[in-house]
C-alpha cells in the first residue's frame, strides 16, 4: 500500500517545482497558475497544493504575495 502524502510532502513538491522544474533562485516568484499544471500532472490534487502551500509558508520556505509565491533562502536550502 502506498504511503499517504503529507502536507510536508506537498510543500517539498512545491519547492521542487520552483527549483528543479522552473530553475528559480531565492527571491524569485512564480504565479500561482504556474504551479497548477505541474502539480496536478504529477498526480497531486489541488487540495494537496493548498495544504502544502500553507505548510511551506509556515516553515518560511515561501511567501504568499497575492497571486504569486516568492521562494525564500530557507526554501531554496530545503529544496
């Protein structure tokens, strides 16, 4: 049986989209819409994205900027 995905897993996947799939650096931003296709194509659900985003914000990995997400130094390091 497959392990259930956690908020932490989703948050780390958001970081993966930033760093590995989009080649972004600390301080760079991505529009929310940029995440949706990558996130859902790889088998995640939007509710996973929302939970992961909240977790990543709480960890200080990203900053929500009203329609876009900014990658922090801590987020780059965690990726």
